[in-house]
C-alpha cells in the first residue's frame, strides 16, 4: 500500500490547489502543467519505454487540437467532443504512419516524426478552406472560471499517469522495454516488434491528441504556428520527458512542473522582476526583451545540464540526487 | 519426416555463398553439434533457421511446420528458441524481468509468466542474480541468461550459439551440465561450439561445415577422424602427413 501514499497525498493537494490559490494566473499555469504531464506521459510511452524517440509530438497534439476546433467551427458540435475525437484522430494519424516507419530501425522513426510534424503544420497552413490557415480558429470558451478546465486537465493528467503505470507493469510494458533494450533479442523471444511498437505509438498519440483537444477548449484559439510548433510542443515534450526522467512513471510530472516554470520565468522576464529593474533604462528594456525571447536557449542549457549531471532525469536519478544533497549537508555540518 | 530438417539451404550475401546447399536432419531429443572453422557459416545457419535472414534457396521444416518464410517471432512461437553468440541481454532490466518478458509468450497472465520465469531461473541456476541488472552480470552468467531467456519461451528445439566460448574450464563444465539437463527435460538441441571438448562430449551427432558447405556428418568419433575435418581445422599440410 505504501506505494500509493505519496501519489494520493499529491493528488489531494492538486485537488485542493485552486481553492488555496485564488490567482487566475497561477491556476492558468497549473492547467498548462497538467496538460504537459499528459503530453509528457504520452511521449514517455513511445520514447522512454519503447525507445523510439518521438520528435514530432506536435503532429499528434495539433491534430487533436484541430479536431476539436474544426468540430465547432465547421459542424457546430461542442469542442468538448474534440477531446475524445482528438485522441482518436491522433491515433488514426499514428496508425499508417507507424505501420510504414516501424519497418525500419534506428534513427529513421525520429526523423520521420520530425517530418510528420512539419508536414502537418504545412497542411494546416495551406489548406485554408478547411483550417483558415495562418488566421487560426477561434473557439468560444465554455467556462469563464478556470476551475472546470483545471479539473478536466487534472483528470487527463491523472488518467495518463495511471495509463502509463498500468501499461508498464503489464505484458505490454515488458515487451516495450525489451524492444527498447534489444530488438533482435525481443524478436527471438517471440515478440512481434513491429506490432508492439505500433501499440505503443498509438497509445502515445492518443494521449497527446487528447491533450491537444483540451488545449483548444482551454485556450479558445489555435493556429498552425502554435499547435504544430516544433520548439514549443515537440521539443518541449522531449524536454519534459528527459528532465523528469525517461521511462519513469512520475518523471513527466516532475518534468512538466519544471519545464513550464522555466518557460514562464523566461517568458515573463523573471515574473516581471527584470521589467521592474529596467524601469527607465533603455538598455535594460532591451535586455528584458532579449531574455523573454531567449527561452528556447534556456532549454538547450537545461538539456546540457541534465545530460551531464542527471542522465536519468530527476526521478530516475532521485536516489543519487538525495545522496548528493545529504552528503553535502553532512560535510558542511 | 525427421523432427527437424533443412533441405539444401543456401544464403548468398551479394556474390558470396555464406551457406551453400546444407541439408541435415535432427531427431527429437538429440543434441546435434555444428562445427567448422571461423567464418564457415555456423551462425549464419542459425540466423537462417530462426528467420533473422531470409533464405536464398532451400527449405526448413520443424515438427510438421514449414519454418522457412516465417518471421522470427512466429518461429519462436512454434517452438524454436535461440541464444546469440554475442550475448544480447536486455541490459537495463533485471535478470528476472528479462526472463519474465520472454515467459509472457506462453503465459496468459503476469502471475503465470512470473511463476514460469522463477522456475526457469531456478532450473538454470541464476537465482542469486535474480534481482541484479542484466548489464552487471559477468560473461558466464550473461551466457546463462541467454539460455534462461530462450528456455522461458518453452522451446521444443533450442539453438545454442557458442554458449561455452569465453568461459573458463570450470564454467564450461557447468555449461555442459546445464545443456545436458535441458536435453533431459525433453528439449532437442542444436549447438554451435568451438571448444572441441564440449562438443565432443555432449553431441549425439555432429555436422562439420567449411566455406558454407557440409564436409562431414556423423557421430563425434566419425567426424573427429574425418580427413576433411582435420584438413579444415589444421590445414592441408596435416592431411599430407597421414
């Protein structure tokens, strides 16, 4: 039972959060964090456990987002149907795509997903009669309060963590990790590697697509540059996975917290701190502008740091991390 | 028809015939040895049997099934397990997880897979390493893990590729004991081995190949005294002397 304590306490805290913190700003941030927990978990299934690095999470995210938006825009159906249908649409996209690319091994899958990301972005940009192109689609938000979005996002995040937990402790999980470790060995253990890679990809795509559907509903506006963004979605998904801990159930959760925080600190110039300091000084104003535009640069630095010092991510290297902190404290005492 | 039979199997890599028209039959319950100098095509034969490479020509039959043309995982399912000469442990999994993953093949539930994995690990004498990561094992135990993992798929025919290579004398002694134990449990075995002491003591019959072609087949004593075999291993000069 001990295994469930920490997650349950955390869950209770998360449920209580919107009551404890009234600020709409922080509630909004938490919704993003929860959305990233889902995306990170999805990414983790195919890339962390199955070892097929997904470089184009945005392809599935964007398809989910556009499914939700188009349902309302074209068919006048509530965009909330876009949540399940967005997951389904992402799965339908993943299926033929995996079927073709998983016949190859090595870096091809990663490269092809990168291409898929760009292809989807261009389709969404060019096919103006369907997607309105660069103008984007405006979707009426259902709720004024952030609370409903928060709990739906929480449900999605918890659901995706439970999915990963259940899947990885079942036959599928063992097969996924076997495929990651050695495909030849896996084949000769009787594992149909192409099939199980497909299963893994479809599960991933579905979770990421769901998150995309949620994004449309929450943000109320999407355009190709946002939802098919290479650095803000695809790379971010990889970072959430790597920073938190690849192939750990709770890694994406930690990763999502950190990455959204890092992104926000840079975007807002240290929560407005830089803006305050720079009041009146034109030099500092341009520095502030540079810092908020350079948040992608910080991703790069963070990756270098994590790979050097925490190659298994924060959750994966938790024991080492604890030891390091503990030993230092003792030495200084 | 024999329990396991290859008919005229041939594999070309470009213009090079790695295996050329090899036919042999293995009866149920035998330990069948495969010998030959380096590069003679022994491992290629294994790769052909287990579908790792497609055949250029020929057919393979096993237990009433036509094996050639099937995919590797299908071949494993009908009962042909194999180990790799260059061991392929699933490094970042524990020994137990390695074996569970392959025990799932014929298990309906995780519980069943775990039980069968534990049994197989006990059978192969790896219990002390059960919860160690596969990458931390010494070479002798890695080779043993290869066998354990193959056995966990409940094979009827087991292909062992140089299980004793790189082991010290006492370890290879233990390997022989294990292989005999596997045979006694009712599994037919085809074994590739360089160490003559191992292969001569355990094989019921031996097939010797060189340059991808059969040069001798028979009991260990027959093969050991065969001129072609001696020439292949020691060179033409030695043939001239007798």
